[in-house]
C-alpha cells in the first residue's frame, strides 16, 4: 500500500471535507462533525483493509458501517443517512453495474464511489455514466487515494446537488438528456409542461419535438406554448443536453388577443378596417389568376349622427352593432363584411359575374334597412348610402378600389337617403373638385379670410330699415370664387361650421352694437344657424356668451333656421328653440314654404317669424298659383301672429304685391345688395338724408 497519513494531517484534512449532511455555508465539514461512510463489501479481508485505510485517512472523526449484501445496504439507507457510499460491484445478491443502478434509484441523494477488483477502464466509464461519483480499483487503494476520492466525490456531489436545486426551482421547464435522448433529469415545471412522469421516465428515451427545436416556439397539447433553448453540458462527467422550456402561453394569448383586436372591430364583431385591406390585397391576385370580378360596396348609414347626437352614444353604439348584424345577415357566407370606422362599412363580394351583382346586393341591403331597428324602447329608422366599385374596372389595387367605392358613396349621398351609385370617371372628377374645394375652405378658415356682408330688411309699409341679415362671403380675389351655396355645405361636412358659426354670431353682434352707437337706432341682427349647430351641444352657450360679451339686447338678435333643418328631429328642435327664446332672442324659419309647412308644424315650433323663400317671390307677376300660395302663407302667419319676411325682392311689382298682401319686412336687391360694414353705414346715411329731404 502506498503512502499513509498522520493523524494530524487527517484531522487537518477533515476540516475541509465536504458533507451533504451537515456543513457550513461554504459546504465544509467542521471539526466537530463526524463523517459517516457506508461500506458495501462482502469480502472480509477487503472490508477490513478498506476500513483501515479510511480510519488512517480521516482519523477518529469517522464512522464506518460495513454490510455484505445490497439488500442490507438499501434497508440501512432507508433507516438513516450517510455522507457517502463505497460500493463493491461483486456482491452475493447483486453484481456489476446493476448494483449501482439499483442503489442510485434507492438513494439518489447520496454520492457513490464504486470499488472493483478489475482495473478495466470500461467498467469505470460505465459506472461514471450511471452517475457514480468515482471509480477505484481495489489493487490501487491507499489512504491518500481514498481520501482524495471521497473528498472530490462529496464536492462534486455537493455542487451537483446545488445545480439540481437551481434547475428544480427554475420556473422554466428544465430537462437533461444523454446522447441517446434518454431522460436524466426533469424538474417539476418540465413535468407539468411536457407530461413527464417521475421516476418512471428517467432513463427512458423521450419522443418530444422539443429536442431539436432550439430557438423556436412550439405548440403543446392543451393550447400551451413554449420557447425552447438548448445547451450542451457535462452531466456527471458525461456529455448531455440541457433543454430549457420557457412557458410563453400567456404571451401567445396576449399576442392572439392583439391580433384579434387588430383584425376584428371590437364594437360590431365584424372585420376591422386594416384586416379588410389585408383581405382585399390577398383577394386581388386570385381574381387575376382566375379572371374573376370583385365588387366593393362602401356603405354609410344615413341619419346615424342625428341618432347618436339626440339619443346618446350608448344607443349609437348599439345601433352600429345591430346594423353590422343586419348587414352580415343579408350577405353570402363568402362575402367579407367590415366596419371601416364611425358609421361606415364595406363589403367585398368575391367572384361576382359583373356589376349587376353589386347592384343586386345594394338593393337587397337598402330593402333590409327599410325596417326600423329596435333598441330598447326606441325604434330607430336609418337608411344606407352605398357606393359600388368593381375590380379590375375601377382600380388596380386595394386602396384604389376602395377609394373608387368611397367616391361613389359620396355621390349616392347627394341623391338623398337609400341610394346607391356606381363609380365612374365623371364621379372621379367631381371628387377631385370636391377635395380641392374642401382644401380651399379649410385654408380660408385657417387664415380667417371669410367675411360678413350685411343686407337690410325694411318695413314693407313705411320703407324704414328695421333689421339686417349677416351673410357669410368668400374672400374677394382669393382663389377660385365660391358662392355660399358652394362653400357653406363644405363647412357643414367638415364640421368647421360650428367654429365659423360662433365667429359669425360674435361679429354680427359686434356690428349691431356699432350700428346702435353710430346711428342711435337699435336694429335687429339676423344670423343664419346651420343644422349642425342646431343639433350640436353648444349653441345655447355660444349665444349666451355672445350676448354677454357684446352687451347686445337679446331682442336685437334673431336666429334663422331652415325649415328642413328644424324637421330632422322636431322634439329636439322644440327643446333647443325654447331654451334659446328664454334668453330673449327671436327665431325665424328661413326658406319657408319649401319643406314641411303645415298648421300643426308651425303650431308646435316656438318661432317668431317666417321668411318666405325667394323662389316664391320670383314668381310674383308670372304665376297666379304662386301668388295664391303666398296669400295663404301670409294669412297663416297672421293667424299664428308671426312676422313675415320676404327675401329676394328685386323689382317694384314684387314689392307692391308683398306690401299689399300684408308682408311685414322686405329684403333683396330692390332694397340694397349685401355689403360690408362701411358700405352699410354709408347706405344708412344716404337713407337718412333721403328721408329728411322728403319730410
């Protein structure tokens, strides 16, 4: 036997020996800890010699328990712990590597050193592969060899235990496979994710896709997803592969929800705008290959804004949802229905025979929406304006096709409720003109170029100036000249009318005060109010603000509203006009006689004056039926105690007829053309001088 150790050396080395049972924070066994060793050896001579070497190597602080059978050792290990096991591979009840395998499964937490009388290195390699910490040939044993072998075995085992604890507590699934893809280790997270059973699957080959999926994402059963990362390592001094499985199910669910949010309109459940374009872009190549035709229907809900403004956004949202359901219910399964935003929808009809199929679908949808939509206790009637474009006739890509359908829809909307229109080159030109006009109007508003002209209203009986109407005008010599009938609708469509309308109210009131200061007379100022202002939420506040800011007497301000605008929602109109009249202002119905004039209608509206449309005045002297209608209108107004204003008075015959028929006020070129403030002040001065000359 080779070199021996002194007692002092043994004690010194004992202080740094590693123990898995009791150790300090750095893993070293302290001087008062006793090292317990289980020696499994059936040969008495070999057992005595080995025990002697152990005592010589470790000194008095050592306990050696020797057993001759594997079964006895396994029973003993169940009763008490040991720091290390020395195992002879030739036992009466077990032999060879099977002894090691059996013992390792019985006590996986104890490091094992294999003892054999055979120096064959292949046996040692096999033992190491089966997770023995070391291999010693009995012929080569010595106190120093045993000391070093045990010390290193316990150190390796301690480090392995630490490593295993890290793997075991890792929230990711961690498995270790040998070179034959047999399972060496799996933590609880891996067992849960991959349906691994311990200890049954240890040592068996796994047939999992994860083993060759480094850097990829895999779908597992039960709708779970993992991200795979692999690394090569030495596992008990043998090549192995560590596979980490990061559970990304929550992330994938979030991604799927995000995709759902992008692809599906959350309010209606229909496809979203972006997904519609994705679908259309994929559909066009198919149509090219098959030589087919695609029809696009762009749909706008008529009167939706009115419902939304009057009944509230909750009802408006429900109306959009139910409208989407009705659209979907009246389409084929192959048709693609999407909400494009607001109250706009689009439908792609694949594989149609020609434009007629698009027209048939539009007619079907319009018919379906003639039936009111029930929302709670309310029954809401809306219509559809539909633009139709076909591929490849109206566009070569998704955006161009959609733009064509959009263009056609706007044209359909100009025709009134429940109409559809096909795209054409003429429409394209009209759209370009409309877009150019919109740009000009936006610029004019942004640069504050619009200005006010004022036109007098005189007493039909005396000719005395009683009031003025403020009229919005396009800037002179600036861009393409536009009449009010051209630019005011653009203000309405773009929503700029509310901003401009407030400015008109303020400027008109300021000029009314200026007239009062300069002339000493109090004139009433009439200002037109659009439908958008009437049904908006801020008209009352704007009027009150103007009166307060200018100190204009409320009875000197008159608001003019068109007859058609007031009838969009009669209940809301009555409520709004009543609150405005409580401020002390007066209300006039403009363009009277062109819409819904009836005794019941006028009886319900809180108004003070009627303004006869110029189309009636123009016919005076040329059309007896029109003159008879005018007499009836004037009689009706007198019965209701309403003042009557006639606009568009251009000649003496018209003036004479209206005066004789009992009209209260006259307005038109016969009296004075609309003019800026300075010209109006000069005109009033001339009227004053003329009056003084005749008096």
